[in-house]
C-alpha cells in the first residue's frame, strides 16, 4: 500500500508510471531523471563511453514505448535495467563486439573487493584479461549487484532467470576474477 505522504522510491515510480499511462507526459520526464544515471552507468560499463549516450537514448525510447504495457511485476528500476541490458546485448551482437563489457573503473572496484589488494596495483591489461574471462551473463550480474546495488531477486527479474542462477553467476565471476588477478597480485606485492 502506497503511503502518499512519504512514498518510497519504488512507490514513487509506481505513481509516476500510473500518471504516465493516464496521459501525464511529465511523469515520464521524472522517471527519466530518476533513473538515467543508473541506466547510463550500466550502458557505459557495457559498451563504453563512446556509444553510451546513443544507447541510453535508445533505452529510454524503448521504455517510453513499452511503459503502457509495464505490469509492475518488478520494480520500475529493475525493469528499466533489464531493457538497458537487452539494448546493450543487441548492440554487441549487431557490432560483433563480444568483448565490449564493463569498463575499467568499475572492475577496479570489483578487483579490490574480491582480492583485498589496493586497486591502484592492478594494471589495466591484467584487469581487462580478467574481465574478458567472464561470460556476458556473469558480467551483467556482477555489474547489477555491485555497481547498481541490486539484490539477487531484482537481478533475477531483470535477467529473467532464477535468483539462484544469479547468485551462481556472481560467485563464479568473483572466483574467476580472483583466479585471474591473484597470480599477478602475488608478483606485484609478493604475497
């Protein structure tokens, strides 16, 4: 039940979706401003900075067109990031750029969290090798969990798979990052 005096972010989104469906175009503008940074972050980390602006625009065009059919089975944010993920996947397939995924700044955070070693010690080429060792689904799961702060259930809704699958993907990704990064860390810091 929505508390109109102090709605949560999810409740605010639900109210904005409802207003948009009833014809209030300003509601879409508010949804855009509330979620553009999260969508941009996912897109930039997936395809890189040079393509991000165009793809974010494509994401929000798709959201705009699909919003009347949004059922509310998941939070708007989860649904929007699922659309962003699909737009990125389509772009990668169109451009045959299978290795375009998650930029270095985000992965430095993950490397730091997964290895406990100062991210400043991680050289970009080693990090890129580690990133490329992940599957596409592992990359998206890690991005959404660590960078977007999404729960396993939210990611499962966005990726349209069971939450156990998401947990396994995140675990597998972190394990692989450790395996790829730790040998190079041992050389640098003499662990």
